[in-house]
């Protein structure tokens, strides 16, 4: 898979067989920094915890994934990043599926999948940086955001058009839901007017 350079917009890139992998997904894990956010962490005077910003379309997409029965989980290597907890709660992601720490993330991922009785082939992970490669080894579908490091994009099944923190999670979720034949059902459940666009 050829990965475009840093300049200019890029289109979504998918490998052969990516849609087949997407059809099996029941679990979607993702990095927080650089995937749910643009990677910036603000240490503002007077605030006890660092501040981060989230994309509302990503949040809506997570809700759609959950309606389709997909379990969503968040991971961050920053133990003190407490801002993810209220966001997860608002999105209906249980605290048991939010990991903040610097332990071996592979162990955490394996524990989640075992608890859910999901196979690695039923799991996808969205990443952006080199450390996510070890998680890519443990899932059936590897997804990189457009702003991911080139090496991560090269080993991914799917590379989003959107950058981290700018709707990449929503884009990945829509891809999975369309592959599973769930997207049109969700549209019609939202409004019968969508019958004119499907």
C-alpha cells in the first residue's frame, strides 16, 4: 500500500480483503491521544488536569456503533488524563473499557477480549503512533488515522481520510457499519426521510 506524504489531503485507503475483515468486527478499541483527539494536550495554568478536545461527530459515531452491538473501548498511555472519563461516561463507554496507564496494553486488550469472549478476528483497533503496532498484532483489523505516522499507515488495513480528532473515528465506524450492512438500518431508524438517500 502506498502512503501519500504529509502534504495535501488524502483519500481513504483500504487493503484487499478489508471489507471482509470489517464484517467480523464486534469490538472497536482506539487510542485516545491522536485518534479521539488531534494529539495536543494542553497544560493550562490553574487546571489540575491536562485539557483535550474531542470531535462531536466521533462521539455520534460511537453511539451508532453501540446501537449496532459493537463494544467500544478507549486506551491512553497517560494515567493522569482524567478528561477521558467524563467523555466516556457521556458516550456510554463503561469505565471497565477505559484504560489509562503505561502497562502493557496488549495484556489489557487480551483481558477485554477474553471477558467478552471475542476472538482477535472480531476486534479492530484505531491507532496513530508506533506504539500501537503491538496492538495491531492482536486484532483482526488495523485502522490508522490520516495523521498517523507513515509506518503505522503502511501496516494498516484501513487508513481514514480524516485526521485524528477530526472525525476519523466516525469515518472508520461508518466503514465498518456499511460493510456489515447496518448503516442503512441505522439511517432509517434515525428518520424515514433517509429512504430517499439509500
